[in-house]
């Protein structure tokens, strides 16, 4: 596995996601994480709320990446568990294990939790329901220090208000590739932005990464 280098928060970071949007957001703020996407089944226990769903999945992703990192870096984890009293403070910082960042985003409308549409028909169903109305975008985030009992799990909610649009406009949109790897079938920063009237809350959260809150929580790991 590739090495990870300390960042401006004094810790190396692993992003448990291959999302180009999340990678770009971290890089735009001066971070260059190791990208190690989680490999999990995104299923949740029955009757989870929208906030329980995203925090459960975010933590599940982080723990998956943690286990894989530890399996290849056991010596580092053991050093954290039993540090050498003779090592310098600088070496201790550089040897600290990375912080893993994982996130999961869903759209919630009238009690339905919407993930990524499975096909064009599913995308049409989702976006037909959302037009001319308001829905919530919920992102759960887990920050986990690999091999240590230190984790922060939280969520952010943004309300998104859609304009109306015709079936023809919707079908034209669904002929593009944009809809199929986004919760609820749309990207607020993409082509579909023309149908967003306004939002209440954090714009970055709708993109899928509530960066201000993440950076605030990362301060607990310095």
C-alpha cells in the first residue's frame, strides 16, 4: 500500500472514497490524501432513519479501510499501542497512524431514502417526485484514527428546493451520464443545477462532502 504523508493538520489522511468531487474538494483545500475506496455492501438494518443510515454507512466504510490499512501496516499500529519512550516528539508525530475519512450521502423525500438510481426508470421516478418541491440531502461522515480508539461520526443536512421541469426535460437529462452516480439522481454542481431554486444549509454538503464541518472535526486529531 502507498505511503501517506503528514498534512497541514499534522496527520496523514486516507480518503475512503473514489469520488472525484471529494478528491477535488480536499485538494482544493490543500490536502492530498491517499485514496483508498471502501469495499463494502451498502446495506443497512431495517427501519434506520436518514441520519442513522448515512452515519452507519460512513462508519462501515471507514472501518473497512481501517482493517485493510492495519493488515498491511501492523508495525505502525503496534508502535502506537506501545510507544518507545526514547523516540523524539517529532518522530512520534510522524509515526502516528493516518486518519481515515469516509462519507455517505443520500436524498430524503417524504420518508423515502434515495441513493443512486439503478437505471433510467429509477432516475425518472426519483426526479419526478422531487420536482417543484423540497427535499433533504444528508451526508454522514466518519473520521477514524487507524488502530486507535478515536473516532468522530457526524452528519449534516441541507434542504434543497427544486423548480418545476417537464418530462421531456427530465428525459433529456437522464440521457446523460450525470444522474447515475449521484444520490437522488442529480449533481447540484452539474447540468441539473438549472432546476435548483435555492438551498438552506451547506452547499458542499449537497456535493457530498461538508468540508467546513469535516475540517473542524479534524482538529480533534491534531
